[in-house]
C-alpha cells in the first residue's frame, strides 16, 4: 500500500522538494560589513545594503533578501576601509636624490555597481589600483626635494598625491581616504654616503652662522654695558667727586696690595708723603 501511495504522489513530492530548494536559494543573507550587487543575466540590477556615509550599523539594508535563482547572481563587496600596499619603488626627487619608497593607501568602495562594471571583482580592482598608486606617488614625489620628505611638509605632499589618486580611482567607484609613506631611504652605497656628507656640511654651516651671530650679539651687549657703566661713573663723579675719588683709590689699593697673583714676599716702597697714599692720611684729594 505504501508503494502504491508513493507511486501516486511521487510527482507531487518531487515538486515540493524542488520548490523547497528554489525557496532556499532565493533567500540570501548580506552582512552589515558588505554590500551586494545583484546581477540579472550579467547586468547590474540593484544593490543590497549599499554604502551610505554616516549610516549607523543596524540601520542599513543588511539581513535577508530575495533573489531569482539562476537568473540573478550576487557579487559581494566589502564596505569597510581596505588597504592597498605599494611595491617598493625607486623614485628620483627634484634634487636628483634616488629614493627607495614604501607606501600604502586606504580606500573604500562607495559605488559597487561601477566597481563591478569596471573591475569585476575585488581582486582585479586591487590589480588595477596598484599601478595607478605607483604612478601617482612617483610623479608626486618627483617635484619635491628629499629634505621636504623629512619635514612636516611631507603631510601636504601626501595630501596632494591622495587627491590626485582619488580622482583616478573614482572611475572604479572607489574613494581614496589616505596615502602614506611608510619609509623613504637612500639606496645603499656612494649616494647615501654623499647625502650624509652634504647633510653634515649643511649642519656645520648652520652651527657656524649661529656661533657668529652669538658673538656679534655678545659684543653688542658688552659695548652697551661698558657705555652704561661709563655713564654711571660720570654721574657718580659729578654728584660727589670726593667719594668717587675715595672709591677709585680703594679699588686701586685692592688691586695693588691684595692681588692674589702677587708673589709672596713682594715689597712696595713708597715715601710717606706719596700722593698715592693720601687716602691713608685722610687727606682726600692731593693739594
């Protein structure tokens, strides 16, 4: 009896199995971190969970969606920021320095339909973006000196390169967020040694100029101080000539009789009425 029932309903059961399989393949799940381009007969039809700036997670079109099996296929594209590494490149700066540069860029796919139409897959997209990055970096660095890449001005240089790279990347539906140099070195050998020698000579010239300016400033300050001292001495003499004469005599006695550089046992012979000793006699200025 079971065999008879199976024979009578096998077509219906087969149809149910087919319908269940079709239903399962009609439902697709798209994660929050990705966007999916639905291709109908090879042409882009719509985008599920398309990237939108400043859109919060949980408020997007991620989750379960429907598609027509066989007729429609999905190309999944990451919504997150992606890195692209540049092969180590030999770049010649504007001052003819040969540089070995390592760099990378950060990008995001903002137009997945254009990306699929121009590149097809994410892997092919990277293959097409990398030579553009290499070219833009070489041309961007070629108009600047090696010294510029060692200073804060490098940020402005990289911003220009990023903007130029972004313009070309837009044709692939890509937004370039940043371009950075990881390392920029001179090749090993004579060129590197010559660059170090030039840098050392430049620093020595700068140090010499600083020392010369310091000596000049010291001379100016010393001259101003001596002029000021002369003014003070003149004012003191005019105000109290007797005290000024006494002060000068005391300084002279100190320099002559209390000089630590004089040899022990040195004798100074003066007559009692010598004008040099007038202050000891309390006589003030000589008559």
